[in-house]
C-alpha cells in the first residue's frame, strides 16, 4: 500500500496523481490522505500549492478530453473525503484506455457527473446568495463583509468571481471553513475555522435599511406564489440574506389577508374597467392548434419552458420515441440532449446507427416536473396527457417516412398501443403497427437509474440490440 499525503486541493492531487500514474500505482494500492489543517494554513497551503505546481512541471503529461478535465476539476470541490481516491480511479481507467469512464452511462462516470453537478450548483448558489453588508467607515477595512455557508468547497471560486466584479472595494466573506479577503488588489483565502466566528456579520449597514424598506415595498402579497418563492430562493439561504428575516413575516401577512387588501388598491388604481383573465382563457384550448408552441391540449404547457418537438431528417427510416423532454431538453428545446440522450448516443454508436440518420421525438412534448428543493424532478406523464399529445405524434408518424419505430420505455409504448400494452410483453419483439414495425426496448433513464454496474450494462445491451434490430429491419 502506498500512502500519499496531499493538501486538500485539486492542484496538489493532480500533481500527486500524475506521479502515481507514472509509477504505475493501481488505485486500490493507494491510501490517499490529506494534510491536517494547521492554524496558519494559508501560508502553509501556499507553499504546498507551489511545490505541487513544481511537481506538475516534471510530471508526465497525459491527454484527457476537455470535458473530463472540467469534470475532474469541478468534482474535486465536492465535500467528500473519498473524492481523491475516486478521482484517481477515474484517471487510472482513462489512462488504461477505458474511455467509457467519462460517460454518464458508466457507474464511475455517472458518479463523476453527479459530483460535478453538485459543485456547479453550489457555485451558482454562492453567487446568488452571498449578501455583503457595508461596515461603518470608522472601522476601516474591509468595507463589506458577508457570512456564507457554501454546500461544497467553492469559497475560492466564488471569491474570484466577486474580486473580478467589485472593483477596488475591500471585503471579506467568512464561512464556517475559512474566509476570503480582498484588499482592493489581492485576494487571500484563509482556511481557518476560528475565523468564522470572529467575523460574524452583525454589523449595522445604512444601505441595508434602505434595501429592506425597498424589499418590503416591492413585495406584492397579491402575487405571492410561495412554492415559486422557495424554489427560487431556497429556505436554507434565508438566514444569510438580510431580506430573509422579512420573508416569513411578509408571507404570513399575505396569508392573513394582505393578499386581498393589496389587490384592491392595485386594481382600483388602474384606469377603466379591469377584468381578471385566467391565462387559460386568454389562450383558450384549441382542438387543432396550428403549432406546437400554441398547444393547450393539456395543462403541461403551464410549467414548461417550451414545447420540444421532434428532431431529425423527415426521410429518416427509423424513429426513436421517448417519453417526454427532461430538464435539459426543456431548456434547450431539443430532444435527448441531457444524460439520457448521452446514454442513447452511446447505444446508437454501438449499434452503428448515426444520430443524424434517425428521427428522435417524444410521446409528450412538454416537460412534466415537480419541484424538489431547487431541482425540477421528472414526473411521469398521465395517460390523459399522452393521449392529448398523440395529436402531434400522429402528425410526425405521417410526415416522417420512418418504417421502424423504436419505443423507449413504457410511456412511449403506451402512446402507440394504449396503456394495456406492457413493456415486459413487448421487450425485444417486433410488432407491426399499420404499415410500420415497432421494436420496444427500455428507456435510457432506466439504465441510468441502476446502481449495479452489471444490471446497467445488461439494460444498455438490450437497448443496443433493439437499435441493431431496427437498423436491420429498416434496411430490408
Ligand atoms: N427522456 C426522454 O424520454 N426524452 C428526452 O428527450 C429526454 C429524456
């Protein structure tokens, strides 16, 4: 066993990892340890960081994809003490020629993506929820202070963001693990726990009083949507925001009648006669909408960013039918561009079926979701919604010449054969559908949800087999 001790940051790990790779150390033969935080860690970590940089200069050079490099770098900031050994396993597999380690379809790849995503969310939160308070000028520098509790190790990243945007002002961000200080020119990161309490931010700020008055005045109880409020500004951040203390009061006043009172003067102030119109009445349902964007055949449009139509050549021989757009598809307006799409791309590659040659679409064209914290979690569409959306699927089946349809998952199968059709009864079979053929297989998300690597690979193999069968049928 080789014990490798590093400072707890990416550059130090990278230098040590390159070294270990050069010596051919297998992942299971390394015991990764991190140096204990010392009282004056800032100075110490500086010297370690530079020695790490020096090592990197002599270290062997390995080529990795830009995507993998960025995933490793982000994942390294996750608060998880097993991350260094895990990241080494990833890089080890890559250097052994196992490129699947960078795919979300791989067990390690999926974990890496998940780690990087959590860190990116923490970075976003830090920018959104740090609130600086201005200190009394007589106290001297720093002029602004903020207290923040990041979910992961993103203090240095966030501090650089603020340093680039706050000009020459001096400031300090204190966190439970340390602090970032900017003296107008230089940024310092100090990783010393005690500091947090020293800088507890209970300073009086004149601008803050103004901000609170402003916040109170723009808070419109008549338009309060508590779910949306908590989604946009998760409750765990309230304590760090000056306005956070006001929110519960304002919400409870809104519940207790202010909603109605505010509405009345608001409406009364308008000239002429004001008639409240529900969005649904303003854009009524049309049995035959002329475009997907104006579709109101079911209610899913209300919470979706946009409708996501099919994509691919209209003379494609094969149509792949999914369930509904996911979070990323909803934002981008294209089908299968998120993690399930990446797994599907891999499967298509393995089946020798280029994406450009198939038509990709979904049974339901709007993203159905429910909030979970700040995330939008996929919710399976109801059969009613699938039926309402069949209007668009039928058009696609008419307009696209595909002779073979591969249904991905149970919802896609039900969109063609009704909800009595079970996936287990159709898996791997070729079933006629008018003058076309349907090949049913699993949905790629089902493979992504499997934690057991062997089970996941079996699911992916079944998808690949269905795609190969569709390719053979379409070539007839
Ligand atoms: N899942 C689907 O069924 N379709 C998409 O477009 C993305 C994820």
